[in-house]
C-alpha cells in the first residue's frame, strides 16, 4: 500500500520517517548496538545469509533479529532455530519496513531483554529492490543483496538501492556457470552507481565469500561509523 | 516513493487509480485491443519473455509494448529490435506503474498510430513482487512470473501478487536441477493462494512451456473476458 508519485507528500512522509529513524539510532547508540538493514529482491538469499551469519557469529556476539515480512512468520521461525530473539513484524500490504514499525520492534526487544547486552541487531527487510532503500529504519549501515540470477543490468535499472548500499553482496555465485552472465559486468554496473561500497561475491552453497562477509560484519560492530571507503571487490 | 500503511488514504489512492484503469480499459475495448499487465520481481525474466513472445507472434498479431522502468530505456531498446512500438515510461522513484502513467502511454500510442489496428498491448511493469499487484492499469488479465531461483515460499510470503494473477509463469525451469527446491511445492503454494489461475512452467533457455504460453496468450486476444478457470499446470 503506497501512493503514486507525489513529491510534496512524499517528502513529508520521508521526513517523518527520517525523524523516527534518527530516534531509533539514538536508542541503538545508547545501548552500544550496531544495526544493519538487509535488503534485496525476494529470493536473493537474505534469510539464508542470516542463518549462516547466526550460525557463525552467535557465540562471539549477542545478536537479535527484526524480521519484516508482509505476512507469515516463516522466516522468523527459521531464524529462531539459532536461539536468538527474533521479532517478527508483519507489514500487511506495506512493501517495506519503516522506522515506526522498527521502533515497535525495538520496544519489544527492550521490554523482554536488557538491550545493553546486545551487540548487533540485524533487520531483514521485505523482499523488494525498490522501496526499502528509501526508508531508513535507524540502521548504521545498509546491506544489499543481488543474486547473479537477477541479471547484469539491475544496478542501472534500480539505482537507489545500489546508491544507498554500504555493502553489496552478489549472491548465488555457484549458479553463475549455468547463466549467460558476466559477473565482472555486474560489478562494473554496481560501481557505476556506487564507487565506494564494499562488494563481496558469495555463495551460501559453496561458502565462497562468507568469511569475508563475517569479517566485514565484525568490523562494523562497536564502530559503526568506521565504514571504510574505496573498498575492493572480494571473493 | 510511497506512503507507509494508511488505510484511509490508501483506499482513496486505489479508488482514483481504479477509475483511471477503467477508463484505460474502455479505450482498449473500443479499439479491440487485449491488454496484459506483466509483473514479477526484478530479474524473473519479463523482458526475455517479451522478446520471445514478439519473435513468435509479431507476424500473427499487431502488438505494442508499454515498458515501465524506474530509469533507463535498456529494456525498451531490447524490444524495439522486434519492430514494434515500444512506449517507455520511466517511473522515477515510483515502484510500480499506475493507471495515470499508462494512460499517458496509451495517448502516445493513439497519437502516433491508428490504435484500432492493434490486437495486443503488453505492459511490462516495474520489477517488484509487491506493489504492482495493487495498481490496475486497465489490463484484461494479469500475468505474474516467479523464477524457480526465488524459492518455494514466495507465494505464501507475497500473497497479493499470486491472488491477483490470471496466469502464473514459473520461469528458469532449466535452473531447477541446480537448486534445492521442489517445483511441485512452488505449484502447491501458488494453488493455496489462487486455485484457478493458469500455471505454466517455462524456460527461455530450453523453450520448455513457451508454446503453451503462446497458446494461452492467443486465447486471450479478442476474447479477453474468456479466461478459463480450474486450469491445469502445464509444461
């Protein structure tokens, strides 16, 4: 549910959303939590990435997940297997999480736990390559996923997501040999939109790139403002 | 660009959009044109499907395309190769086509051509599995694509698109052997949302299912209201 393009109204909505996002981030900062907003098209691999991230880092850091879906708790249930708090937000007909929805999730976290004990909150957004990129939720960094199966041209056709990303994961690298695509072209198209984001090529199936992702993630925890620039493409 | 969930305002916007869609459809009916609204996540294969459809049916029917993208004319250029009118609509920050945008496209078509000569208008929507499903543009039928790479659970997690579809194409079937998915499960999940839509399993690479898609498409032309129900799953 959303409006057609209306600049005046849109700016007001985004302004109100931004105030809420700043408020959420102030809470995270007060509690020493790093918050990442994880976004992609449906099926690019957000939930699998979170599963593997929780499995690898759950013992090193105290992690909570805010899980956004239009409907169902299918993804939330998958992640609860890892014994972390997973706060499910059903957005109904809304195509993205906004800062008010995430504020509700934060308050539930603070009500049920001591939030100062947490190091990391991972927000999994609704699967949508367009709308979530415009609505900050209070995150310290934005992580976008693009599956190799989506094609080379997506960074050019959906520019906002790629311009906003601090870290871009090119997923399902194991499928690349079965596709008529050039991964270097995808990377070049991302760079055209965003010269500075971290780009990591990964495969949940083979494990390619996962250690680099964990390393980047560790670098964000407790120093969320220290995002480095001019980062290389790594496998 | 869109609002957060606001039922009252949302209904007004959808009502205004619906009036515009009915107006567009009246034009199509007056001219004897069948209009299909083609929707999916980014990269599920809409443009490849249109390329193959134009190549196969361009000599049998007079076809025009209305091509929606946030930015660029990359897809429009690909389709112009087939010597059909391709009207490109850049939606800017909007995540879907609405009936007003498509009305602009229709007026351009009617200005530059004799619209009564056309049999079929294919509208390629912005790549988004959420928002386009809610905004009718004047189509006679909705076609949704879901790539096998997107996973089994998508019909449950993004229900509106699957509830609205008259024809659902499960694409990239050639990749199924490389994935840990069960296509029958995808079909069952679609059926849970929509017992009656046509479901066709296709591969642009191997040609699987394409003849069935062309056959369904032919059945829509000049008899757009004759969508059959209780249709089988076909390859």
